[in-house]
């Protein structure tokens, strides 16, 4: 299996210069490859005897028609940028992505990619495993953190720049070892806005993980302020660029806080439970509610689920996704009655009350229903 880890870099001045040139060259090659692809396709439409565009054919054309200054650029950047054009077209044909667009100098993401040719092309070195060696760059690049993850090989590395900081996304091939023993334990997880997650397990244990929305109010207010100031700056000026970097660093800080918090929660769940039942939430529809759209967007339910699924794959847990129409909030966990029509719980109702006498916190009730759903699912599967 493959795993990706993103680590901040600490490049020196010469390494920064190499990366900045590579970002510009990557964008240049991408646009040139896209233009060549479009022309080849138009020629093929007019004359079927001419070849259809593929990323290899486009790459060969660009290599033959290289400018003199391109000889000083990183060779792998040309190959990976042309390959990205081919991937963009494949995604479009599959119906996943839109028609590829040309990259903008000011708005496009700054990144370039390196791939593995042999065991020495991509390496992590040093006693602390905190030095990155890339093909085409003579010196080692210091990483802010050590790469503690055990891996077989490094398949590719993507270098990116955001808020004047440099990052390396390292894709590794690792052996899938499912050695963790969970003893068949079950847990149901109900996601919410005020409380990020409410869990219930076989032992009757309830636990709520608070949302970070309130703790991040000051940082979100800072973003609003920076956006207001940025709108009054002259676009492209030095002051505009300085404020844009401040804004992006605030976004990055919020992202890192949330990612660290979700990592701790998901690791705790994965280490304690084997069968984990979660909801299949249609966030795109829920976010249409103007009163809750901002809170839902800031809750990062998608990131939470992605982390659970990735860790479960490597640890041997089983993730059970409840049917989208399963009424976990409206179903009584005691007698099985489903509230309908006028009896349905509203968002403002925080206590579930049933005619059978069951009265409990609505989030706890939903987590119990999800846990029981997981047990039935596993029982039917076996």
C-alpha cells in the first residue's frame, strides 16, 4: 500500500532558488504541453491518419523542441508536468474532472514533482532521518521533522510552496501489516457541529469530542480582518503580497491545528476499536442551510472520515458506513421506534424522548444506533 506524508522543509538560499525556478518551469511546460495536446487533437480530427495525442508523444515533441535555457532546468520537471496533463485528460474522460485549463502565473499552485528512477534518486538521509535528497539537486534539503514512518521505497516527492514556506509531500510504498488486535470491539460515531464526534462502544461508554470552532474564533476573525485589508491594497504591490502571505499563514495555522486535533482523535479510535460505524453525510446538501453552512464547513467531517479510513486500512480495522437514509437521530435505540412527521426532532432539540420511556441525549442515542447498525452489518456479512 501507499502512504503520503507532508513535511515542512528548511531549504537554504540556493535550494529556494532552484525550487522557485522549478515551479515556474513546471507551469511553463504544463501550458506548453496542453497547447501541443490541443493542436495534435485538432489535427487528428481533421486527418485521422495523424496520431492522437498521448503524454508520451507530447513529451517527445517538447524534448525535441527544447529551448537552450531549458538545458539548465531539472529534467524530471518536464516529464512530470507533461504526465500531469495526461492525467488531467484521463480524469476528464472518466467524468471526475473538468477540461484542463492553462495555469496562471499568479493564481496557480506552486509545485513540482520528482519520481523514483532507482534506489538512489529519492532518499531520506541522516541519523535523524531529516534530510531529503532529490534527483538533480546536489545538496541535501533539511526537513523540519524526522521521517519516522517505516517504508520500503519512496515512490515520488512533490515540492510545494505556500505562504512563503516550502513543503515536501512524500509518497511511500509500505508493507501492509495488520498486527493490531482489537478483540472484536464495536463503536458508533455520530458527527455534529457543536460536538465534533460522539462515540458509544460495547461497554456502554459514551464520549464527546468537542468541536474546535469556538477555539478558532479569534483566528477566523483575523482572517476576516486580513481579507478586508487585502481588498484595499493595490493588486500586485509589495504591501498586497505581504498581507497575502499573512493571510495564507493564518489559514495554514488553522489547518495545522485541526489536523493535529483530528489525528489524535482518529488514532485513539483506531487503537481501541475494530469495527467503526460512521454516517454517510451529504455535506454538499447540508451546507445549503445558511444558518449552519459556516459551522459545517469548519467542522472538517471529510478530513475526519479520510483519516479514519486511511488508518483503518493500515491497522486492519473495519470501517462501516451507514446507509445515507438510515435515521440514526430519529430512531429510538431502546425500542426501535422511528419518529415521523410532526414528532421528528428538530435541530434545536437536543434530547431524544420516546413513548417507551427512553429519554437521552440525541447525540448519544444516534451513536448507539450506529453501533448497533455496525453489529447487524457484520453479522449479516458473516
